[in-house]
C-alpha cells in the first residue's frame, strides 16, 4: 500500500463477548491516556505501590509479593514456571482443555519431566487423580487451571492445594480468566502462586499479568537466583523491581500500569462480592436465554463447576459455526468466540466479563443470535431468548439488579 494511502486509525466500536479481550472500562482507557511519568518518578512509584496493594486485594492475599509481570497472561505463567523449575524436575499438570496444555508446553520447554493428569474436555480434574500422580514421584510443581476458558469449567482447588502441600510441592494456578470475576481466595485456599491477566474480568487491555506468590514459593525462587534462563521473565528480579529497592529491570510500560491500577481500583470500588455476583447474574441470564433458544450448553455438570463468565454453547447440527460468528460481527458488531482442539467448530464461547458483563449486552446478544440462527434454519420462538433473560433478571429481583447496574456505592459507573 503506498504510504499516502494510510488513514487515521478508526477501529469500529464492538461489543466484545468472546473469551477475551473484554471491553475495556472507559475509566481504564482514560487513565491510559494520562501523561507519562519516568519510572523512578516518585509519582510513578506511588502508582506502583497502589498496584501492589490493589493486587493483594484482588487476589485476597497478605503475600508480600503481588505485582504484574510485563506481557500477557502467558508471560506470567511462563515467568512462574521458568523461575521455579529446574531441568529434570517433575511437574504435574492438570489437563482438561487448551490452557492445561499450555502449562505442559511451558514446563516442557523448561526441561521439566511433565506428568499430564488428564480429564475429558468439559470436566474438572478430580483431586484423587492428582493424589495418585503425586504419590508416584517427588514433584516440584503442580499446575492447575482455575478457569479453563476453552471449555467453560471452574476447577475447585482447595483439596488439590492441600495434597500439593502434603507432598512438599508448590501449586501454580492459572487464574487468567477468573481474577476479578469469581472468587480467587489465594490465602484461604492455600495457593502458592497465582497468575492472572488484564484483558478478561479486569477489563483492561491485554499486556500485563498480575501475579502473587507466598513465602514457600519465595524460598524456592531464592534457590534459583541467577539460574533462571530468562532474564526478562525472572520472577526474582521482577520482584526486586516491584519492591522498595526498585532494582532496575525493564522500563515500566507506564500506560499499562496506569490502566491496571484503574482496573483494580474499579474492582475495589465495586467490591469483590458484588463483582462476583454481577458476573454470575449476567452469565446465568445469558444461559437462561440460550436454553430458551433451544440451544444446549456444553459440559460442566453440576452447574457449580460452570465458569460464571464463559458460556460454551453447542453449535446445532446443520448450522455453520463460522458464518454465525461472521454475521454477528458484521450485522450487529458483536464478537463471540470459536473453540480449540477437539471442540473446534463444535461450540461457541460467549464471554460476559468485566465491563462487558452488562444487561444490555446480554439482551442484545440473545436478540442477535436468534436473528442470525433463523437465517441458518434454526428457528426459536420469536423473542424467546430475550424474554427468558428478562424473566431471569426479574426473578433475581431489584436488589440484585441495582447492585449489578451500579459500580460501587457511589454509582460512579454503570454496568
Ligand atoms: C485460562 C487462560 N490462561 C491463559 C491464557 C493466556 O493469556 P494471554 O492470551 O493473555 O497470554 C488465557 C487467554 O485466553 C486463558 O484464558
């Protein structure tokens, strides 16, 4: 393209209801447009202090270490595994979807002996299978995905955390999709390392991976000091940058740190309980509407194992999976997600995360899906999805809606 053919960048406004990114909170975007500060400017280090304190709040932890790794969620996962594991050490990974496989790949590249503990995609990993794997050899890490975005499954962790500790191993948890949208009780559940991402329930653009780890993990990191192959993703070095020492590591991605600060502040203002309830409410309203359209939800029985913020929907026979997504995007400006691996072409994944988890988005999505599916020959009763969701909201009552529609007691933003 000749140079003068370039034009201003004007991306279309979209309703982002895929498995990530979610829609950014406008306050986050506003914060990201603030003037840049130097990374050792006391005003900026004060922002870093806010971020660490707010990370502790979101992760529900008193850990000294709670800060973001530069890079997307995957960078945080890689930093955790690469900084803790030495070549030849045993790593047990729970695999029932794409992100369990990602843990395996990262651990393999670190030279670990990887033991995959598998469950069918759409199911949880039972603790007794992890117990059997732990009993078969001395293990350094157990890696578990809390919210398996690829299948919509919420993995219980407390029993696995207990087993891991009893075998003197460390539990590393992928909470990329759950932090800020569902309970992630780091200390109460006994999780050693927890890694998140910014672009899902935190409603910030992708680019940082908030994480936290406890004293047990810190001791293990100490033993690996200066031995971690990656300089950029060396958690020990990153931790001294995110500490009063401000050890010079990378140049802070200032605008991203502003954005994360504002995103986490939004979580605090809304309150954890209200935020989790909002995600549950809108996810459940969507699922009521999906069922009323005659569609079937994939996996996760009983519903307690269902991720509140990701709704996996089985593509009906004779319906073109890709064409439906294309029409939703072109005609309605709505993005929903496809699937991976054995589920590719078989399910859609609809995300109601962070700023996207709002009543108008749920209702628009159901109306649009009904219209698009009709063109594919899948004819639900007109308005059935929207009506079912509205009925769900009505049954939830005014109090639930009021909490869900207001961002915090001050009502400074509406979902
Ligand atoms: C559960 C889970 N883990 C890890 C990742 C990877 O995160 P990122 O794409 O931010 O690197 C994702 C992203 O979809 C995810 O859903």
